[in-house]
């Protein structure tokens, strides 16, 4: 059918698509935000850089406006882990929204946010990823897409089948999580005087909307819900240049921070759990010594 896609990768004018009502409400005709803020970068004071803070990220006073290039995080899921509070869905969304409001403030114009989230429950199913998308949209973020992290290779034998071989109540077994990707103000950033570090093979793999790699062992790293270093590493390589600043407002045991070091970036992390911050600092020190 004419007008739907092209037979091969070639240049084409997409202005007609982006001028349609679907895009007109909150973006300009080229898909960019109506935010008229100027692009600029403020420097984080050296004593606050490459550091973990044991405090809530609802107020990140150590970070000036427009000072962070990428946020990669996996927020607590409010499911009764040791570090979780017993919050209602409304309270949980309110907490995350306060943190993401702060991340919006500290991001540079065009900076990106990658949020790893899983949906919860069965009776009923709680679609946390859709709630986060809605709340990020209200905060002014532009959504870039969503990645399906397929954990099937490490999911093991699950017993969450509901009614076994019966239509009375079969239950889906989640073997995936999401990585939701957003931008602040603009989808693109200037590459002037910036250095990319992503390889050709990495780019071809990381730009696919499904990622296949195993989950991390909770026992091995000392955290009940860790994500593997591969997840933040991919986000960092895709969305930042060498030497830029990566923030994790729910840093746990510091996996994002280690991925930043591995990638030649700088980091800042926040977590309210003193034990996890201590583990994170220990892991970071061990990584430096390798």
C-alpha cells in the first residue's frame, strides 16, 4: 500500500506523519517538544561526582539543573522486599513521580532516562510500566520507546500457571521486564566535541527493541532484586558520550555506577538503605582494583 513504509532503508519525508493530530497536542511538527529551554550544561561540584548518597532522591540538592546526561534506574517495586515501604498504588506512583520530577530538573536538554520496571501481581495484574509512562508524560518527558528485556534463559522452572492444563484460571508467567526510554525536551543531542564508544556490533544489537540476557543472581550480589550490569551498560553506550554523567536515583548496590565506570563515564547514585550503599561502595572499590 502506498505511503506505508519503504522497501529498503532510504530517506523519506516524515513531516506529514508528525503533523497529524496524533502528534500535534504536545509536540511541534517535527516531533520535538514545545519546551523552549536552551541547551546548556552545568558542572557538578567535584566532591559530589562519582559518589553515592545515602538519602532520598526526592531532593537531589547536590546536583544543579542541567547537569546529568542519562538516568538509568530500576525503582523499588513495592512488593514487600526488605527495602520496600507498604505503599498503595497511588502513594507509590506519587513517590516515583517526585523522584522523576527531580530527574527531569537535573537532566540536560536532550538528556535521556531509562527506567527498568516489571509489572506485578495476578489478581489483578498491576501494569506499573503503563503508570510510569503516563506519569513521565505528565512531567514533560518525551517517550522514545520501550525495550522488552527477555529473561527466559534464566527464569528457571516457574509454577505460576494458575489452573494446570485447564481453562478455569490459566495464569501467564512473566519472563520479561521493560526498559522504558524517555528524553527531556528534545530527541537529539549535539555530538560536537563528543566521543562515542559504542561498537558497530553493539549498536546493531542494542537498538533492537528486545534484549536477551540472563537476570542477576540475588544471592551472588547481596540484593533481593538486582539487575545485571549488561542492562545499564547497554543504555549508557547507546545514550551517552564518553566522560558524561550517569545518575541512578535508586542505585541499590551500585550496578549502574559500575557500568558507568566500565564505559568511561562518571556517576552519581542515591539510595536510602545504608547497607546497600556500603555494599555498592565496596563493589565500586573492588572494580577499581581489578
